[in-house]
């Protein structure tokens, strides 16, 4: 099996996305998720150059599409803007050689969950037909957002070209400080994937009156909420190629901390 580790965004000391590729290789990391969170602003030529450097350096790239995507919009114009952001992200992904375009599926607002699932599948089917890169539905961290593990897996079963992006910190927050790695992988394994794309960090969350949780902010992995070592052990046991993108505020430094844990339990980089 193969592991890819790297930050969500450029390393802390990098000056640009271009220099980040060389910096990552120097650090001994082999992945990076480019952050288009506030808009797709990367130029065509820049994307080509970064893609070429990443290929030469063996760096696996992915993209996080803008945060304000919501595929559960009822307003057609707003929905089309969300799709446009996905399409623009996918165009850059083609130039970069990125393996997946990650996005937050959307908020329920006043929709019932059954109707939300129907619309999500329908819109994802439309989107996947218009791109050549896998679309990664991220497991989200708030109860008002579409995207618990069951919903993500259901959409990915229904729509060719969609893949799950499990953010383990988000699952931990949703469940108010509880996570069951065995259960998550059992559900993922029904998709028979050849490769996983994951997000990981520590997380702070609030607890609702019903005992469920909502994320507040990401934290360093040293808080051990959720714990990383049991996940690393589970990933090695599953023997499926996996990319783990670090969303901790410490980015590359916590990516290296995760790498040390994998080495401690027997994975040779």
C-alpha cells in the first residue's frame, strides 16, 4: 500500500504554492491540498507550472473547492454559481494533475433530509458528467449540514465519479467526542475503493441539548481529539492506498508528526 501525507495549504514557511512543492519534498512530505476556499483565483499558467513541479517531485495534489458551495440551494441562480465553482476548480485540477476536488456538499436550510438526498444525488450526477476528476464530498462537522458518513457513502454509491472524503475530526465533532474507526471503514468498504482521501486534525466542538455536536475550530493533533494513532493502525490494517491531508493549524508540522506515528507502528516511507 501507498501513503501520501501533507498539509491543507502551503507549508507554514512557504512563500507561495510554487515554492511549496520544493519545500514539501525537502520536508519529506508527498501531498498537498490546494485551498480555493475563497474563490478559484489561480491562473492557468500557474496551475500548469505547479502541476509540472508536483509531478517531478512526486507530490500528490488535491483541491479544496470554495467554502460557499451549496448543492442544496433552491434558488437556481445560486445553485448554478455553486456548480460553476466546482467546474472552475475541476479545470484547475486537470492542469495540476490533482486527484480529487473536495467540497462541502451544502446546508439543509429548511429541506427535509429525504428531499436533500434526492437533490444531492441529482445535482452530483449533473456535476460529475461535466468534469474529468473525481468529486470528493467531504464529511461535514455540523448537524445542519448535509454530510454525515451515511449520507456521503449513499451519494457515492449512487453517483459514478463521486468519492467520499472522510474528515475524521468532523465525525468526532458531530458525535460530541466519540469516533468509531471500525464502523467508518466498514461503511467505506462497501464502496470497494482502491484509494482513500482523508482529512485529519484535532477539533474543538460544542454539544447540543440532544447530545450531538457541532464543530467550532480545528486544533493541533496533540490535543488527541480524535486520537490519530488508532486511525493510523486501522489504515495500515485495511491496506488501501490512502492520502491523509492535515487540517491542523500546524499544517506541515503536524503532517510530519503523523508521519512519525506511522513509522512507529511499522510503515516504511
